[in-house]
C-alpha cells in the first residue's frame, strides 16, 4: 500500500503580523525525535513498536514532565532505515511519514521519496 503524507501548515495573520503559535508534529521513537515531512510517497511496512507524540506546549510555562504524551504505533517504511524515518498511526493504512530531525536538509534516501531524485 503506497501512502502520501502531507504536513500541516501554520497560520499567519493577513496583516503581516506575528504568526499564531502552533506546535510542530513530533514523534519520539527509540530516543530519536522525528518530524512530519510533506508530500512523501511511501509504503508502510511491518509494525516496529510504540512511539510517543509529546504534548504541545506552544504557550510555554509548563514542564515537559507534567503532561504525558500520546502513544501511537511506529511502522517501518519500506526501503528506509528506521533510524531515518518511520510511519506512525493507529493502523498501517492510516499513518503519517515522519523523518528523524537531521537539520534543514533531508538525507538523499529521503529526498528520493519527495522529488524523485
């Protein structure tokens, strides 16, 4: 089954003012933090185990340990090491592609999923 992931976008005011606070979609799996990547064609594979979606604290002032995160399931992405990316969701047919946070650019193994190179 080939899936396509699309990331959420943040909002900004129409008058050019400050952007509204929003949380980036993050997932923690095996002590690595992953973020969603838009417009990726991928195939979710075998179940890997549990992952955590940390709580959103876009207003500040709360300790991370005060709120528990949401638990979800991580799945292998066919052809990609779980150290680079996984798919997360309740079932293999309803997942989001997330990549390990490695800076501003995606590694070549992941770029080929987004632009065909």
